[in-house]
C-alpha cells in the first residue's frame, strides 16, 4: 500500500507567509493612521457633527520598509488641521530596526 507523502516547498511557504504578514502589518498601520486622523478631526470619516475641527482631504501614498517587508501606507490628509502622526514620523522611509541592520 503506497503511503501518501506530503511535500512542502519551504521557499514558497515562506514567501506567502512573508507577504501575508506584510499585508496585515500595512492594514494595521493604515487603520491606526485613520484613527489618528479621526481623533485630530474630532469626527470619523463621513460623520457629520458640530464638534468637527477638520475635514478629510484624501490621502497620499507612502512606502515604509520594515522587517515585515515593504509596506504601502495611505497617510490621511486633513483640511483645517495639520496631520502629524505618532505612528510614523513625517519623512520616515525605513523602520529603525531596518536601519540598524
């Protein structure tokens, strides 16, 4: 009786896993940037309120190199307020741990 042998391509598995981790990290950072913009504007995206301090004015794309790989971030722009993120510094292109390596 032949035995079923499962072969795993280690390189393919690592590549897909790395891509998945990078996507999730980028998704998390984008959510954090949106939350910061909501806090600065004092209102969520598309929310109508009298306490609003600023309005969304789109976003700009920023790439950030991290241990997880190259991340595509969408940094929000605000009209009526300056968006300064605590998540990433203004001109940061690489994570500090990548610069040390």
